C-alpha cells in the first residue's frame, strides 16, 4: 500500500519524536516501505551542525540508525532554507514531491491556545500535501 514514507524530523528535538518514529517504523516494516527522513535547516551554523554538509551527514546517520532499528531501508533528505522558521511548512510540502512520498508520518504537539489562531505544522502539511498525512500526538 505504501512504498515511500516521509518522516519530517527536527534533530534538535529528536527525543520528542519517539512515538512518531515508532509509528513510521512499524508502518514501513508492515508495508515493506522505505523511510525518508526529511530535516529542514539553515545554511548558517546551528546547535546541531556548523555547515549544511555536516547537517546532511548527521541526518543521514540518524536515518541509518532509525532504519536499522525498524529493520527497513531508510534514507535522508536534508533541505536547506534561508529561514527555517518561516519556510518550514512550504519546504516540507515541497519535499513530499521531491522524495516521491506516498505517506507522511509526523509528530505533533499538544494543542494550546495559540492553535486556535495559527495552524500547526502538522495541520498545514495535512491540508496542503497531495498525499495522506498521519499526525502522531
């Protein structure tokens, strides 16, 4: 049913993604799908990496570890953005077609007051992506 599952990740908060990562791994194992971990970063140094190349290496290592843990094939797709805080949603929607995903599995947060005024990343991706999106809370 699914062949390529895109999993947006924020390496800065990887510890908060456990449920979504487990769901993505289980689905990939069940359907024999490949996992594609997508991370969006700036070209400037960050707490995760000093360069886009270093970020790509760290994302690739993360993807490899997650694929081994789930027993499935995995790859990474780093996206370099001028301003990830502003470009995150459009960059992720664009990445869906770039990686040829047929499902997106992503983590969410517990909704709060601000969500009544501004859409969440998961809600925005679900409303704009041309594929199914599973938001794991």
